C-alpha cells in the first residue's frame, strides 16, 4: 500500500475516533516522519463542541439549584426537673432552677427556643484535698471549712449552686460516719442559700448509708443527690428516697444500655421529673471524645422518642483537671499553667454544652465565668464579629 493510502486510512480512523469520543490518547506510539501536519476539517470543532456545550448547561443547572435544609423530625421532649425549694415551697433556698424541657438539640436557636438555660455549680469538698495551684490559690484559706468554702463560691464568685462532695466518707480515706457527713451538709445549708447538690465518696455501700442521713437533714430543700448507680443496692436506697423530696443523678459510665437499665429501675420508685442522667465526661486528651459522643447520642435519641433517655444531663466538667497537662509545668510553647488549666476545663465544658448537657459541675472561677458568658451569647443569638477571632488567637497573656 502506498504511503499516501496509509496516511488516508490513518486519518480516517483518527477522524472516526474523534467523532465518537471527542479526544484521542496515544500510548506507546512512535511516529518517524520528517514533518508532521495535522489538518482538521471544519466539521471537527462542531463535533467536539457539542459535549462541551452540554456540560456548560449542566453546570448552569447546578448553579441554579437552591439549598434545601434537611428536615429532622424531633418527637421527644426532655423532662423538666426542678432543683431547690424556696421558703414558700417548704425549703430555705433563695432560688430554684429548672433544667431540661428541650424539644430541639442544644442551642438550635434558629429553630426554636431553649426553655431553660444550663446551670453551673461550683465544687466544694468536705475536707482539704490536693488541688492544682491555679485552683488552690482561690480557696487556700477556706479549704478546711466546707461552709466557708461554699460561702466563698457564692459571695465572691457568684456560684448558682454548690456541689458538696463528701469525699471524707470514703472507707479508704477517713471513713467519716454518715452522721458526721450529715452535720457538714447542715452547716453548708446554713452558710449559703443556693440549692445544693450532695455527692458521696463513690463507694457503693457507704454512699447508701450516707445518702440516707443526708436526705433526712436536707428534707424539704429538694437537693440533687450525686449519684445512684447500678453497683448500689438500688432497692434499698431508692425505696428510702421514694417519699423524699430529692432529685437523683443516675450515673452510668458512657454506656447507653446501662443508662436505660438504671433509669428503668429507678422508675419503680421515683417519678421521671426527679431524675437527671450523668453519662460521664472526661477531659481533653483523656476520653473527651467518648464522653461527649455518648452524651450527644443520648440527647438525640431522647429527642427522637426514646423515653428512657428523656432526662436532663449532668456533666462533671471538673474531671478535666485529671489531665496532668492541665496543671503540670510544660514547655513555654504550651503557655502558663495558670491559663492552660482553666482553658482545659472551659473547653471540656463547652464541648459538653454543645452535646446537650444541662447541669455543670465546675471548679475554676475563670472557667465558670467564661462558660457563663458563652451561654449568654448563645442564648441571645449574638452574631459576634468574625475578625475578633484573630485578636483572640494572637493574644499575649501577662
């Protein structure tokens, strides 16, 4: 076959391919010629332009599409729980708090309202314990007197509530008898008039006896009891609390099945409006992601109709201080520990806040002040200024 004939055959094949696919990719081809000239007939651009024109039309249609917000169906409602009792209600507190009542995820202000703002309480212990210096410096002179400690929290730092932890009752610490623990509760009730949350040592046997004495001396005050769990002899303590005006924190360790189980057992003794859940929260770097995930799942399941989980959620944000990075001396790159610690607690609290927590146990005055400001801004829907973030990120302390 003459060279001209070969060229014509090749040209025809190339043309057919161009018409069919719009492009040609040559692989492993060697062309040995002195001079190569490709000539496309006038019809070629038209053939290639058609698919391009179609693509442009598709793009135009995509641009015209409008965003449609996904429609979520929230059928559940979180039970409202009241903490504290004023004089007219049979108690001696100067205020009460209602938590819960949500029908939407946390701070969905663009869809509705939050019926009750979250409550932040300050931790107080019934004995002097080891605390990071950045916390201790605020309470050093009152740490051996829980009543004075509580007064400092309320009068100087504006605590809405007090979390009194009866850690001395632990059999492995001081093994303080229940009667003595109850006396401390009485003293704190006399010292401050805000609602109280009373916590035990965590020993499932000793706490049952301690809680019985505590609810007796705090009768009528509608205290929050921290906490009941599946390791306790529930039929004993729950039966005792049945006719007491007390609210219960039901604690389970990041397990929704156990949370449901504990709540169902408590329903046999107390009404739903007397139960607050604590699904457990950890600090940054020590399991925060597990804690807030379970918390968030509990809240979303409740709003979707899971009646066993339709309770306000408590968050022990003070757990953030268990992270040694919150208080040890580190490379200057990480900033001063006096600032790093409160920031650690604040971010832990903020994470729980956005996951749906209603009640916060916190400790550092600066962390609490910051959390209150954040909550206020979120509830007010303050848009803020985007450029302000750069000032915050680059801020120098000291």
